[in-house]
């Protein structure tokens, strides 16, 4: 995927994850992009641990994987920072 697609993908996944995790009011667009992109890597790693595919492109399954990873990232961040 190109850089622009990763940015759009990260923004979408990060935004959905922030809505689920309850961090959307205090999380801006850049944070959504960063959380979504890092979440895609975390989600891909977690899926490979259970024998599934990670992020495979810009599709619904990959967004699901990225959102799962981003939610994990947000909850770990909140646990570490006691936020």
C-alpha cells in the first residue's frame, strides 16, 4: 500500500478504535492516524499468533485487524498512563 493509503487506513482504524475505547474526545486526527497504523502492525502480529492473516490490503478484514490492534494499543496506553 502507498503512504497515502496507509494514512487514510490508519485514520479510519484509529478513529473507530478511539470511539470504541472512549478516547475520541481527547484524541486528534494525527493521533488517530498514528494509533491506526501502529494498531495495524499489532493486530497483524496478534492474528499471526493465532494462525490467521494480518493486514492484507485496504479491505474490511484488514480494517477489523487494525481496529483490534488499535484497541489493544489504546487500552495498554491507558493502563500504563493511568488515564
